[in-house]
């Protein structure tokens, strides 16, 4: 599947972080969709095509892993990347059980996140 303008759903309760990621990925050819929590991410997933889901773990209402489970009921398979400032062994194990493509500990570098997104897109799609 060749994608010209893949959509990236970025979900984090930190507005500045969401917008920073948007500013990183839009010049790289992504159409970014921003959500402040898991409920809003689900609303977007119902209405919009999504090629990659990038989410924070710790958010109000739904955790990142809960949101991944629910979004995959709508759009399976969907490559997902999980971010957490409090990444521990139990979160990592749960992420593995949910087949999360990559889980990264915050703070992250621009290179770490762009590499993870690139690898996920290459793994799931015919993407450069």
C-alpha cells in the first residue's frame, strides 16, 4: 500500500507536546490529527482514516493502552507507538501483549520519535 500523505493521530494531554510533534511530522509529509485524550482520539478514529497512532500512556479518562485497544476494534491492524514518562516493566509487558510497535520513555529526542515513526510506517506500509 503506497501512501502519499499518511495520517498520524497524536494523542497527549500536554498541548505543547502535541503541537511540537505536529510541527515535527507535518513537514515530513504526514497529515496530523491531534487529540487531548483517549476519548477524543476515539472520536477522531471513527471519522478519519488513520495510518499510525502515537499516544501518551498517562492521560485522563482513558490510558494510552486502553485507547489502543479500543481504536484497534475500529481499525485493526494499526501500528501504535506508546510514550510514557513513567515507563515501567508492567507497562512495557502490557504494551508487548497489545502488540504495540514501539514504546518509548519520555523525554524523547526528535530523532528517537522520528525513527520510531519511520520504522512503524515501513513495517506496516510501502512507505519510503
